[in-house]
């Protein structure tokens, strides 16, 4: 077994011993797990540079990860199912996404929120998989060796992309303060810095003498291999890319093996091996959101869902808002936090089943390795319109010409949550986020769609346990006319006063990094032709016709989109608003309220009916919301316990929109 030791550093009551229904209290277990893997084992073959790692006396490659387990104090009261939450940049997203818990600092006590996962009896597990996470207390990481040759540490080219929202003269050479790859030489005149008006615009090389590897300290410019400095400053809204040489290549793909082997140990390890879950695991499911959702897609692509003994690791997976992407999780000089579009994040294949790219002639599919061994698990891909407007969501289920729906595997469901944005939304209604220095043309998307996640997990576990199939997939399809081009959908939005869809529209392009994706030789890549992109058609209100349509959409007080555009105040006016400081960052969505009265609507020229024209009263509105929510409960897309919560959320949203003062605005102003 690849786990050689599970070292428990602490055990303590979770949430101060709070009981969670019939499950009772929970225990929190923290520690370090140690691994040793055979670089020659066929199950480990997909990991880039593994054979270049230093080995121990037994010829094994060793590494270690932080871990945390939340387990019923009396394990016999659990549901015998592990919920393995893939960390997002070293942080645990599950309690926020399933328990409606507030976000807390990584080193603060975890907040149980509404206790959903505990009330249902899940054992919740986290294990560090990312080696470059920021050096902050409480952040979980993996410690991995570097790849080396007989000549010593490996050197090579790396590209860092950034898209500033505020004026600055200095940029750290990583995403979100992660550990960067330092430049080899401060005076490396072969390094290249380019600037673009947007990600698909022509690149302009900035003369080397105008920038340096340096930072500002007080009033001095100090040489620094981990920063770049430009006296003229980096302009908000423009796209910058710096290409330079670094030394030291951590074996990033070991995060895949840590995930696989930790879960395998918890399923099959014994009490004598200090496995706290021994004898209490019948099923295991994994969840990842955004970056970690893309990690799960990559995990499936590499065939990691079977361990070195050929045993199934996860019965079910929920890659959430990963769209058609994978990530920088398994190649030399990978940057796992990066969201850049022109990176290994965006590589073919996108769909589960095999396709042949008509331009490159390459044939591949996400599940190719697992399907060949009969090891395809149950998978629920949950996405929002943000992934579709990001240029990649439809690639999961349409062919590479954009003219045909693909058949899904029997064990796969695809759900798009209509009107939602990539990250869960919330009130109050605003267009400014001071934390990210973001301002948008429209109000931020405020939809809370976590009810869909809770139902999906219950359906997935039941499917794995009893064979009762999950509710049918819901997503935009060419066959029923709900999948259209972004340009066609944009025309519907332009009829709404003050609404301008993104320009240019996001797209995925073919990228050539060289013959071996694990060791890129074209850095940056050769850029080819774009892939087709489709989004959901919208109704006359601007709300999507496809997907799981929550009461926010079917009984609306506004239009909700998965896209928003940059405000002129932060540069790049009219471009798609993405977060994360990179061109491929996740999309912010919009809330576009209806006028409150007919008079308001006519004053602004809004063709959509006002709230007073739609609903006789707030009570009438809420009664329609209750019926719409009940329909979703009956269909299995929402749990009964979430019906009152949805009604309350719609009530708050109604009040927020009804209290707004309409200001006449010329169409397309």
C-alpha cells in the first residue's frame, strides 16, 4: 500500500461537540500522511517526471501531505460514505458549499454552518495535493521532490499571465501569492514581456530595458527574482505575459497520487495501520469546485480512479464549475493555481467519450483510460452559464464542430444551473468588490444555488448505494434549440436598456505545447484556431431556457447571467469580467433587475414587464415561488428541506429589487 504512515497530530471535538441529529457529535483529526510509490508501476506511469525523482533505498519515491478528517465520534452512526473534498488552493470548500457555512481563515475553527454533511452522516476528508500554496497558517499542502537529472536540477521556460484591475508598477510572479518560480538571472535579456488589449488581441513586446526582475521597497527599486517591475506601470484591463527561465521543477502530479492513495488507504487500510476509518467505509465520493473541480476532471483523464492494486477509489465524483477545462496539475513547471486561457488548462480532450479533432487529427476522451478498464465511476458535472460564456462549457457535450449533441455515458449526468454564476452569489446588490478591486457594468449575480449541490450529493450517494438513478441531465442542447451561439444570445440582451454583452466573446483555441504534454517544449504555445462555443438560449426576460431552473428564474424579479463586463473605472471596459488576475479567470455574473412599476419600465424603455405587472402582491409572488420549488423537489433536483430556504431567499431578493429606485437610462448607454 502506497501509504506508509498516517501520523495523527491532534484529535478534538468538532464544533465544540455540537450534536448533528441522529449522527451525534463529530471528531476532528489532523495530521500528516506519508507516501511511497513505485515510479515503475503502470498505475503511476501518467505522472510527469516521476521517474526523475530522487528515490529511497527501496527505489521508491516518497512524499507527504497534510490531512484532516471529520468523522462521527461514534463511527457506527455514520452513513458509511466518505465525502472527499478536494482542496482549492489549500483551503477546504465543502462546508461553505454544502453546509452554507461562512468562509473562515484557514487556521480558524471550521464553522459547521447548517450541519448538512454531518446530519447525513458523511465522513469528510481533506488531503493536501498542491505543493505551491501560499505559506499561510492552516493552509494544507503536499511536500514533493523535484525532478533531477544526472546534471542536477532541471531548468526551463515558464510563462506567467496577469490581468490587473488597478494601476501597479510591480507584479508577483504567481497567481494569488502562491510560491512562484524565480527567474534564473535578474539580467536575463532573453526574457520577454508582452502586452495585449485582450487575450485574443495581437501581442506587443515591451522593450526589455523598460522592465526588470525587481520590486519596490520603500522608495527604492530592489532586484528580486520573484517579481517584475515596470516604471511606467501596468495598465488596468490589459493582459500581460512574461516568459522567462527558471530552475527547479517540483513533481506537481504527485498530488494526483496523494488523492488516490489517501482514499484507497481509508477504504482498505486496517486499524493496525492507524486507519481511523477502518471498517466504516462502503462508498466514497469526491467533490471539487472550480480549480479543484478541474483537478477531478484531470484525475479522471489520467485514469487515477483505480489504485495500484486495481481497486476503485471513488464511486462517484462531482466536478463542480470546472466546465470543459482541466488544469496545470501534471506537467513540468506547472502552476496549479493559474487560470490563464493559453495554458494546459485548456487542452483537448473535453468530453468523456472519444472524439477526433478535425484539425489536428488527434483522437482522445476524458474517460478513455478508465473506460478501457471498465472503471468509469458515476459522475455529476455541475456547471453554470459562466463556464459556457467562458468558451468551454458546451465542449463537454457537443462535438468539435459545434453541430451535434454527444451521447453521454450511462453513469454520467450533466447539470447546468440556469442563471447562476461560477461562484455562489449573495445579497446585497452591488457592482463593486473592494476585496478584488472589481467593478462591473451590471450588478453582481446574487443567486445562491447551493440547494442543487446538496440534492446532487444525496442523489449520487443513493445511486451508488441502491442503484436508483439520479435525475436526468439538464443542459443546453442543439436538438431542442436551447444551445445557441454567444452572438445569438447577445442579441437578446441588447434589447435591455444599459446592457452590453461582452466584447470580445470568450473562446477556447487549439494550443500546441509540443509532442509531450508532460514536458512542454513550445513555451508559450503555438496558438491555433478556436473551438466552437455554445451557450443557453434566453427568454424575453433575459433568463436562460436550459438547465435546472430554480425559482429565481421561473418566477423572476430580474434577469441573471453568468457573465458581466468590466467597468471603465478598472480598465478594459466592455471585456468579460473575470477574477483571479488572469485572462482565463472565472466569470462574474450579472443581476439585471426588472423595473418595479410600469411607469418606471416605460421611462427607461425596458421591454420586460415590471414587477407590478407580473405579480398582484409579494404574497402572490411567494406562492408562485413555493409551487416552482415544490416542482423541483418532486423532480429530485432540490431536497424538501431546502424548499423553505429557497422561498426565504426569493423573499429577500424581491425586497432588494423592489426597494431600488429606477433611474432612466438610454438604451445601450
